[in-house]
């Protein structure tokens, strides 16, 4: 019996978060690394970064997003996580096959 299904959303159901981050960073005169570090932390899974705490279930989305937004503000831009997610959704690729498969 299947009890759970885990989905990788970014880059699968939506556009790549890294493409969105790169575009937003460029618009604000930042490097991809600066904004990515604020939003996602380092690739090694920086203990205590809100994104990593969210990924492993130690923080809820409601708890993590304001903490991430504080890190974004600390690098000098006013940007919400909703804005970032909205940009990820503005994906030029047809992902209907992924959506249709998931609906089965």
C-alpha cells in the first residue's frame, strides 16, 4: 500500500528556482550567489538556515518565510517569498505531462 508520495516541485512542477533567483538578482544588481544564499542557504545544508529547516520539517512554511525574508532584506532588497514563488511559476516550458502524470 502506498502511504505517501514525495514530489520535487522546483524545476519539475514549476520553473527552476535558480533561474528565477538569477533573474531577480540581476534586476536588483546582486549576484546569483548573494540572493541564493539569502533564500536557500548554502548547498551543504547550512544548519539553522530557515530553508533547510523547512525542508526537514523543523519549521513550517508560515514560520520559515518571514525568516527568509529577513535574510533577503539584510542584503538590501525588499522582496517577498510570494514574489519569488510567483516568478518560479512564470515558466516558459510546457509542464502539462508532469501535471497530468501526477493527477493519475
